[in-house]
């Protein structure tokens, strides 16, 4: 046999061995029972379910929050001004931006476009919201947080509830960043 044919057979054999190694079914690791292997797959399923709930739940939350602000420009502007952080000009500008930006962020998560970077943006926005809410709470302002549309009553208790809620959303966002649910994602 010529050296060229020997080389072809050697390369083909190596490729067949590599393909055969990847086709081997996974068995429980040494010392691991089938029940333990089942527990691993069950825990993976639970983590996947929690991850999906985090991604899609945050997406729905952002879309809902942004949609409540659309068509309520004056109310959103007044809610932002009530924090006594921004000038009327900046409050008006933010009122124009915040609703569409929240909807866009929710759609990005829903569609699964760059899930981790989108999660970091969500994290940053939530941190800014907590800072604003904490500032208003510490100054004793009796205002509507404006988080999910206009609210007729505003109290410091509402602000405290909003702070706790947003801290919970931060935890959910961090979990989503740590373990993004990439199924049904356009560009994970």
C-alpha cells in the first residue's frame, strides 16, 4: 500500500473514532446510581424552569410597565418631578423615553437577543430605580412611585414596598444573568 493511501486510512480511522466517541450514550458516573442521575436531570429541569420564568417574567414586567406609561405623558412627567431629583426639562425628557425604553428592553428579553447583556442593563435600571425610591423614602416624600402607571394615592409605605419589590427583581435579574434561558432565543 502506498504511503498516501495509508495516510488517508489513518485520518479516516481517527475521524471514525472521534465520531464514535461522541455517539456514546451518557451513563451515570462511576459510583452514581441511576436514581442520583435522575435527580441531576430533575434539578436541571427545575433550574431551566426557574430560568425561563425569570427571563419571560422580567420581559412581561418590563413590557407591562412601559405600556402603562404610553399615552400618559403628563402623569409620567409629574411622577418623575415628584421625586424632586430632576428639573422639569429632564422630567419631560425622561417621560418621553422611559415607556418606550422599558418596552424595548422587555421585547429584547422576550425574543432572547443578547440575554446576559440585556440582563445587565435591566440590573442597572433597577439599581437606579431603587436609588431614586430610597432617596424619596428617606426624604419623607409622599409620592406615587410611577412604576406601573399612575396611582391616585402615594405614601411612604408604597415607596418601601416598591423598594423591596425592586430588590426582589434585582435578585431575579441576577439569577437570569447567571443562568440565562437560551431556548427560544433568537441571538443568545
